[in-house]
C-alpha cells in the first residue's frame, strides 16, 4: 500500500515537474513572442489607401488644378507686344505655363485659371525652341547672355541646362527671333518671375489649342 502510494506519488512529482517546466517554457515563449510581436505586426501592416468616394474626390480635385477653368477674355488674336494679366480673385494653386509655337503665345495658369497671356518671340529653324515639358531649373533676375554678345535677358527662368529660358528684355515684334528662348514683354516677364518657383512646369507645344475643361498636362 505504501509502495503503491509512493509510486503514484513519484509519478505525480514527475507530472508536476513536467507541468512546471511547460509553464515556465510557455511563459518564456510568451514573453519572447510578446517582444517579437510588434516587429511582425509593424512589418505586416498594410498601406492604408483612400477608397471609393474619398479617392474619387481626391483625384478629381487634383485633376481640376491642371484643367482649364478660365480663359482670359481677349478679343481676337494677341498681337506682338501685347500682354494681359489679371489674377484678381484667383485662388492659390499650382503654377503652370504653356507656350504654343504655332500660336506664338504664352499663357500663365494658376490652379487652372489663366491669369496671364502675351505674344512671344521664338527661335528659328536653325535655333528652334524645343517642345515638351520642362520644369523651371533656376531663375536669374539680372541675366546677360555671354554666348550672344552680352545681350540682356532680365527675369530669366531657365528650362534647359544649355540656356533655353523664358525671359524679358526682347523686342517682341514681327520679324524678330531668338536663339531658341521664349522672349516675352518685360511687363509679363516681371510678373511671372515674381510668382514662379523652381520646379514649376512649362509645357511647350506645336499647334495645340486649349479650351475650357481641357487638361493642360
């Protein structure tokens, strides 16, 4: 009876020892998991993206900033030397400039509203004005062209590393041409220079016309 009791008791001690071991190993494992869990949760956290109506509204609001929302009321084609500027009441928004080689016109848009326009002087077949999308790389208020006899190019906004720029200081008249730059009247050049920033986009096209509701880019 005593032997049986001792044998059972011994087995009980073994069982208790095993259970204690499992408890402590489980506790340590749980602590390890508790420490490691934040890394695995953080690594596996999915990116949160706006869905449905929120995403559609955000996309529409973004697109509207680069959609023609107003065109200045100008009677007839813009003549050489003529310029227009009206930013009164126009809300803040991204600046975007367009130049069309066929129309020979520059347009300044802020948030999709045209606030400035003028006839421009462009390059020749030998020195063409390039087409494409160009960010303003840098600006220089008082610039002269060392390449072309120190010709004055005030309010320069450079589009390429080889010197193509929008600038003032030019005779914007019929029969005059540049070496590829976009020459604009000083009055418009100074106003554009004041609000333009490095990185603002200039789009130069060849025969494209924008209407209300059209995408600028």
